[in-house]
């Protein structure tokens, strides 16, 4: 289907919805559904209308070129009008791009140490703090759901809920293997080591999004313990939930209340089940995006943080910034994320345009 045909269908659907909403016989639930679709389409229709109006003005000016008396004025108008068309076309095309249904969701951030032992865990802790600072930079809320630390303050596994506007839309590109190259604190010879940590960003799901049958759950409770094995409390507040059909296991012990730990575990379980279902659907349609995380092996990476050279490189878009402190402090992440979003839009635009 051509873009012109797409524009026509959008305009026709908008008119159809407008007429339907004025009908007194429309059922309440259908009214609500149609109202949302109408509201979503309205800015697209306004952009298409602006584009069509601009094209019409260009056509009218071009028609004046044949008149010697109007030719100079027509050329001046065209010099002003023509450059606006590509920007208006791009605006409409972007608005017509398929939306990820999860983009406006909050997100669950999961970080796990990969290859590199204690240094990998320390790098995991660095990434966890980087995203905490990035959340603050964006005005988002960052709540720690689970944190498993080693004796050096590194993170073997960290899970956080990040809440705010458009969280998943921006953070979903952070999923993958992150690699660090630096001299570890424990390295006496000053030799640079390479370690990894895996990052997974999952959209937060509600009860209605993922159905979970209680009979499919195996729930174990036990005493929570901290680093080194010391008991955090003397009650069985830690919770481990196993979803038997999929084999997904979630354990939480961050809270002193068993009820709160269970609620957190269910939140994480829903997100992981949604991710699994979503991945299966995309694979079935041969449209699966790049896998969120690899094995954690040093050879797999989406981004490298090289401290001796002060650079951060994103290998998916071949982009390098020599401002590692800005990135680690959160604010510098925007340059990478903006570039990744731009690439994603470009790929979708190519499909939309039939290229």
C-alpha cells in the first residue's frame, strides 16, 4: 500500500469514528474504545491535513510559473514552501509507525554479573547505579525490588522497577551484554581486564495482561539471608516462585514481609512471562528483534565501557563517545538512546515506504 493510500485510509477511518461517536445507539464500551481511537488518530489527521495543504500551496505556486507577471513571486514562494514538504512528510510517516504496545509501560530492569568474577559483579553494581542516576535525570522513580551483593559491594543480580512516562520506550534498547575494560581494584599489576554484565529491560505487566493460574505455581518460603550468609531476619519472609509450565523461577527477599516479597516476585514473573510470550510470537512471524541478552560471554556485547581510554562504544550503531563519566553518571546515556531510537524509526520507515 502506498503512503497516499495509507493517508486516505486514516482520514476515512477518522471520519467514520466521528460519525459513530455521534450516534446515540453506540454502546458505552464501544464508545470508550472508539473515543480513544479517535483521539489517537486526531493528531495524525491534523498532520496529514497540514501536509496536503502545503502540497496544494506548492502546486498553486508552480501553476503561477507560466505567468510572466507572477513568475518571480511564484519562485519566491516555492523557495519558502518546498523545503517544508520533506519535514512534514517525515512527521506524518513517524506518526504512522507501528507502536510497541508496551512503550508507555513502566519497566523492570534486571542486571546480572557475567564473565569476570568479582570484577563483573562490581561492573554490575556500576551499571545499576548508572540506571538509577539516569532515572533521576529523566524524573522517573527507581525502586529496588531485589539485590544480591557480594562481599566487595558488587551485584550478582539486581532488579529494579522504573516508573514514569515512556520508560520502556527509552530503556528497551539497553537490553543486552555490556562489557567493561578497566583495571580492577584487585589487580596489583595494573593490567586491564575485560568483564561483562547482562542487562534486561522488561515492560511491567498487570494482572490482566498475563494470566497466571495459581495451580501452576510452586511457592517456597525460607529465611532471608544477606551477603556472607548472615540472616537478615529470623522469619521465613523470602519467597521463591516457580512457574511450572515454563520453568521460570523468581526469588525475592528484599522485604521483611513475606506478603511484600510475594507481590514483588509475581510482578517480576509476569514481566518475564510476557517477554517469553512476546518473543515466541515475534519468532513465529519471523520478526523477532535482536535477542535481549546473550550468554554473558566476553565476545558478546552491545556496548563497551573502556575506562583507560575514557570512551563508551555502542556496537549496534557504531557510535563512540569520549565522555565515559557523563554516561556513567546517567545524563550521557541520552545520546546513545536517542541514536538507537532514530535507527529503529529509520528501519520502520523503510518498511512503511516499501523500501
